[in-house]
C-alpha cells in the first residue's frame, strides 16, 4: 500500500496553478455552508463529484472508506439530537431534522472530498508555495508543509512495523473489531518513538542549515497563472456569488427547523 496521497497524473486539475486550487477549495466551502436543505447542495455536490472523477481522487477516498462510513452513520444520527422539527417522522426524529442531518452529513463528506482533491492533485511544495504567494507567512507555510510530510511518513512507519510483527507471528486480521484494536495499540508505541526520533533529527537539520536566518526567501518553483486558471476562478467566483445571493434571498432554508 502506497503511503503517498499525491497522484502523479496529467489531468486538467493537476495542471492548474496551486493558488487556483486553493481559492476554489475555499469557495467550495462557502458554497457548501450556505444552505440547510440538502437539495440546494446538489449543484456544488455535482461539481465536486466531477472533480473527484477527473482528478482520480476517488482512489484516495477509497483508502479512508471505513472512516467515511463511520462519519456518515454517526452524523446522520447525532444531528437529529441537535435539531428539531415540526413534522414527526419516527422515534425522536422529525422530518425537518432528518433533512438537516442529511445536509450536515453531505457537508462533512464533501469537505473531506474537496480537501482530498486538493492534496491529490497538488504536490506538497506547490501547495505551500501557493499559500505563501496568497499572503501566508513563510513559517506558517513551512509548518503546514512539515505536517503534510509527516502523514505519509507515519503511515509508512505503521505499515512497516505491522508487517514486521506479522512476520513474527502476530495475526492482526483475526477476531472482532475490539480484538483488532487491542492488537494494534501496542504497535503505536514504536510508531510514536520513530516519529519523535525523526522529528528531532529534522529539527537539528534545520538548525544546522540556519533556518529563519533570513527574512526574504527564494523558491525553486515558479508559479504562473494561465488562461485555464482565470477561467476556473471566474466560474468558481460567479458560482459562489450566485449561491450567496440565493442564500440571502432565503432559499435553501428548512421551514420549521430549530437548531440548538
């Protein structure tokens, strides 16, 4: 299993400037947060699904499918306890609160999908440089870059340690869910120790190279906006503005819904 999230493809989304993808990512969040009714989320949901297919980010979503299933089930149930309606449905659920729980669940899933599209189609260096070009301080961008690098590193260490234990006779695939969790817990100790050791070495390497000695930074990559970037940004901006107008006009609300 490959621990890397970025997929080296040549899709239309891959070729976009990272600044374009970051801004589209933020505008998608805005469009998703505007509406309570799940039916009004369908247009932006359709655009996200198209991006998932074009970018092949579906492959990365499959890797976290069990987490998504747990989030879906728990969100559909819990949001009904934090909202109420006027039309009884069953047990303690009302029709309005059930619609709202669907909308909040879609919001969570599509936010994850949008983030997955971003990191699937953008290299770590390009992503951080795009943030810096948009005004983020270099130190913050470097911290984000380091955190993104640690994710595949920790995943790779976990797989290596689990394979080493399997070679010693530990069966991690037998038993129920609780038994599997109980078997995996001891593996977290060497994973954490390996991560702390790597972080310490990384910190010493930064100090030896004079990290932060100069305020002005130079970069190897040279970002350049193209016609496709301006077209995508224009479309995303218009879509977001239209969504805001509809939300201000009162569309997308669930009549009778009471939120806590």
